[in-house]
C-alpha cells in the first residue's frame, strides 16, 4: 500500500494526479457519503431576514461563478479546516525543514527527477485523448531527460523546446464529456471533485502498476518515493491558507479550482 | 529589452512635454504613463530601489478585547498579528499602517518595512482596520468611520508597543501609512495630540484619499463602468479575463487569489485599459465585501446575515458571499453605517458623518502642524478633480507630488523612497 500525500490544498497548479494509493481514497469517499456535517447555520432565536437579501439581489436564473455544485459542503468545509491545521502544524513545518537543509539547486533537481518519473501518466492520458503529438513529445522528453538529463535530474528536453504535456485522468474524463460531479475538498489532498478524484485514483493505479513504483518494486523505495514526492509537491505549491484575507476563502478556492479545470479541459479539446 | 527601450522613449517624450512639477527632483523617472497600468504593474527591478533580502522580523499577537468570543465561523482567527523589525541601537520607531483591506504582511508592507529599516528606523507594521483580521479582533464597532477606526488603531498601537518595548530602544515615535492607511494616520495623529501616548514627531501620508467617500465611489465606478454590458454580464467578462490570463500564464499560481498576484499574472498580457480599471475596481469591491460581511457577523447581523443565526465552521457562506460581492462600500455607508450611527447619536446628519470621512475636516490641523508630510501622484486614480491642488495648498512645502505613478505604482522608485525617508529623517524644525 502506498500512501502518498499528494497535497494540493488548492491544486490549481496541479500537473498530474499521480500518487495517492487507491485504497486510501475509497474509505475517504465512504467518509464523504457518511458525513453528517451540516452546512446549515444554527438558529438561536427568532430569525429576522437581513436588509440585503439574496432573493432581492439575484435574478432567478442568473449565473454566478460562486455557485458551484457542492452537495457535501458540510463535509468539505470540515475537511478544509482539517487541511488548514494539517498544513500549519505538520506539512509545512516538514517542508520548511527540507527547504532549510537543501540548497535551492538540489531542490530543483529533485523536482525535475520526480517530474520525469511522473511522465508515465502524461503519456497514458495523452494517448487516451488521442493526442498523439502530446504523447510523442512526452516519450521524447522521457528519453532525453533520462539519458542526457541523467536520470531526469535535469530537464534538458525543455531547453530543446519540448514542453511538458501535462495531462491527468480527470482531464481525460472531462475531455470525453464526463461532468465534474460535486465539488470535493479531500482531506490532505485538497480541492477536487468527483471526476477529478476518480482521475486521481486511476492515475495512482497507473503509477502503481506500470509506473515508477512498479519498476522499483521495493517497499522501502516506494515509501521514500512517496515521502519525497509529498514534500516536493508542497514545496512547489505557493498557496498559503488565509492569504486571501477573505472570509470567503473557501468559496474563492472552489470557484477558481472549478474554472481552472474547466479551462484545462477546453484546452485538451483545442489541442487536437 | 526592446520593450524597455520603447517605454523609455515614451517616457522621455512624456516628461519633456510636461511642465516640471514643484517638488520631485528633475531626474524622476517612471516607466508607466498610464495611471491604471502604473497602479497595477510592479516596477521593473531596474527602476526600483535596492532593498535587503532579509530583515529580522518578529511577529507577535495583540488582543485588544481579550474576553471577546470569536464566532466559530472565523475559526482561523486568534488575535491580531503585528510585526516588528528592530534596530540593535536606539532609534526612532515608525508605526506603519497598511492600506485598505491589507494585512501587515502584504508584499507592499514588507517592502516598506525594509525601506524604513534600511533608513535606520524600528518599524511596527499594522493591519488595516478594514481587513477582516482587524475587524474580528480589534474593532470596537462597525468599521468604516475614520475617527472611530483611529481609536481602534490607537488602542492596537498602544498594546503593540507595550508588548515589544523591551526589545526596542526608542528615541521617539513617527507614524506613516499609505492609501487608506495614510488617511488613518492623520486621524490617529489628531487623537494622539489629545492622548499624548506617543507624541509623533512626524506623520507621513502616502497617497491618501482626500475624501474617503469620493475615493471609494470612484474605485467602485471603475468596476461598474468598465465591465462590458454592465454588472449583469460580470460572469462572462470575468471568465473571459480568466481564460485570457490562463493562456499567458505558464503556470497558474494559486497565490493568485490575492489581488496583487492576480495583477502580476495579468500584466503579462497587453491588457486593455478598461480591463485594468475593472480589475482595480473589483479588488476594491472584494476588499469592501470581506470587511462588510465580517463586520456584520461581529455585530450581530441584520445587514447581510440574518439576526439570531449562528454560523459555524461548516455553514455554507455562498449566498452571503454572493450578496456581499454585490454590496459596495457606498451601499454599506448609506444603508447600514449611517442609520447605525444615527441610532447612537440622535440628530446626526449624513453630512456631519461624512465630515468624519474627509481630510478637509482636519484642514486647519494639518496646515498648522509642521509634523505632517505628504507624498502623492498627480495621476492617482483614487483622487477626484481638485484634490491634488487642495493637498498642495494644505501641505505646501511638505508635499512631494510626482507627475506620474498612479495609485502607489511608483512607491519604490528611488526618488519616492528618498522623499519618504528624507521626510521622516528630516531635522527638527
């Protein structure tokens, strides 16, 4: 079992959904379904409607970006709060330690090496979207970086003009018209939705069975990979909780995540 | 490099065509001639003053109302954080107040902190009374009226200094702020002249509004008038801007949730002036909405949140967010703040309350005291016509007015920085 804390508190910058053992996510989904967190406010006396009422200000049928399908909002908000504490007291302190010990140059080498290993899901998903050019570029990148780039430590392919063709199974599903389903705030892993969570599981399985973890086929190495992957992920994610300074941070992240994923899916369609 | 050259040529022609302004040195060089661009864009590094990479920052928390129960919906709030950078020797201490909706540690505040530290001052950085952290932890009532916000700020300053006084050797006190923070500084100084806790020797106002109501109205109009098709079309417009931005951004930074970094991404495209203006207006609207919702919850609701309803950490706030973002500061003032003050002070007129929101009410005081200084730009977008002339008249030889720079776009230009530090360091008069 591979537990990979693929932490993307607001995974707007997510490249791919590798990591995250499938067996970890299934109980999580059950938890979502069983969750009894209420998203209704508690009433403490006779409720008086406010002066500025939603009904008066919003025309029926008028779209609003802040309205995102979020049918397990109570759970999601609880999970968001959990992630805040997790990030504050465990995850970022560990990452800060890593950043303190490692010179910046070596940090970048680690990032490049992990990106190289992660090319497997870029390949499978480009293929599944019949984006043959993207798949070809991915294969070339992997070959170049693994050889000239010495085991992927340097992204030499990028210097040759071969840009990373980031894809994940959530995007592949979206590419073929799968709706996003309800928004999900995954514990530890961050912003997602039903479609992207399914994608995360599929990509994790790819990494497990045909990707770098299968090549390693060794428990210790797998744990090491998972640990480094998690730390590198957070190291590269500039998101900080409460940076918005807004009481509506949860809503803002939800909207931006959704818009970003919609945009990425549109991009997969334009590429063809 | 080519772009730089073009900008340079553009600017040279611009400078030549204009009569030299009174105060700034002849050499003043600033690359953006469009005030919206100036406001939004960061100065290219070559044009910025050099600052130390690291300064010794000490963060600490004050709780002006220790018995206050923080509502569960603000579960992440726990006291008001301030920061101190201290010299290792006796030096003047500057209290620095952030602009509207800004926390003590936004990039602009961190840079100003470095500017002042480098110039030899101790600095205590303070969150704006309009930021939600301040509203939750340190506001005594509804925020938004300058004279009362000043009282809340003064209380925080007092506690902050008490908390760090063992760490710093202070010769005397100064006060500075930018934008709304500069405006706040004038009112705090007035209060200090009654209370004498600090006896500020110098008070510097950087790009303040003259009349708060005028400035917030102007900012809100930037949004409302520049979204094509009006606010009913906001969603479409924003989606367009979003995907344009995405197109150019190599990687979307999740830090891009804040106004400052949204701009940073946005500047990579050749933005239209109306889009820039609308984004500036949007940032102001969002800041106001955050403050208004928070203030409403802290004061028992009735405006956006129903009364007698307790929001928890899992309550959906989406509907309140939608309403709040449809609420401007002007709505809040007219519908909620003014009636609220009228209830507390029967007979208070709207005009009398508005007088507490303008530097004009302090005119005699600002004119008569040599301790005040002003830094501003002729093309600052938060000013309305006549404001600059008025400020020049009031501050006279203590005003440094630059011909361009928009709203604080030129703050870290070497000439502006020398004006800031020069005034604060200036000899006793």
